[in-house]
């Protein structure tokens, strides 16, 4: 179960970084002469992907927490 928690935690961190990077690309779009225009569709899809990753990893943490509680109840 510790592996599940560790994996979910790293997944949440990766999703957070993906979200920040995508939001930054969108925020910088068209902010200066000669600036490279980001692919806004890809950046928006990355935001949605990051959101789903957060939800999935949070569900994994919840499942690991439930499993730990059940294990402790059995052992008590």
C-alpha cells in the first residue's frame, strides 16, 4: 500500500506540474511582439488531462486509505 501512496503522490505532483506548465503557456499567448504562439488546443487538452490525473490519483489515495483502515480493523 505504501507503493500505491507513493505512486499516487508522484502522480499528483506530475499533474500539478503539467497543469502549471500548460496554464503558463496559455497565459503567455500573444504577450509580446514576435512571441511564439503556443498551440492553445494542445495546452487546453493538457489542462483537462492534468485535471483527470489529479482525480485518478486522488482516487488511488482514497482506495489505499480505505484498504489501510480495513486492514487495521481486521488486525484489531
